C-alpha cells in the first residue's frame, strides 16, 4: 500500500505543479494528460500481449516463481519495486491526476488517496487476511486461482490494461 500511495502522491504533486491552463476550461491539461496515460495503458497491454505471443501458455516470469522463498525485507523491497513497473506508473499517474482536481480539498485528496491505496492493495491483502483466518481452506482455493491465472495471464493482463485505459481515456475526454 505504501508503494501505491507514494507513486500516486508523486504524480498528484507533479500535476499540481503544472501551470494553470490558459483555456476556458481549467481541467484541459488534466484531460489531455489522462488521455495520454489511458492510451499508454492500452498500448502497453497490446505490446505485452504481442511480446508473449511465442511463449508457452502458463509460463510466467522467473522472479515470480521465487517469491514464495523471500524473507520479510526482500518481500517489502519487491512490493515497493513492483510499483515502478510501467503499468503501475501509468495507473499511479492517472490516480495522481485525479487527485490533483482543484475541487478537492486537501482532506478529501488524502481520503481518496487512502481509499484508492486500500482498494488497489486489496487484491493482495484480501487473500492474505483470508489465509490467516482459514489457512487450510484457503490453500486449495489459492492454488486453484493461481493455476487458472497462470494459464490465462496473457488475456487477463491485456483485458485489464485495455479496460482501464479506455476508462481513463473516456474520463480524460470529459475534462476537455
């Protein structure tokens, strides 16, 4: 969650530092930035999908196979580092641009940042909490989900990147 919050905060501060637009609509620059970020996500999804076209189904990155053997500090470093991937940076940029909305107070911006970070981290946090509560039941379910995700990783990544990218483009267009 800390890594997510750091990336979004960085882009929110950067968005606040942008010069005030000279157009009639004050959100014009934010709209253009969101369209660029959304297009970047769509392109990134397509490029990653095309790159993986020759790889056998079910093969993921080698580093992912070693995650289960990491200690707590290595896990923390990996978690923070994962927020520096292109997809994470683009999503953080979109979140930061949303936060830089002049109609939000600082308290509202902080609340949105916390909520966004919690929701974004829930895909990792929820299974961990469920495993702590019921380890025997969750192990079978998590292994089944892992196998399914390994088999469908390419399509999942493509669809997520494209759907979020299109949403961000659409939102950016409404700000023009």
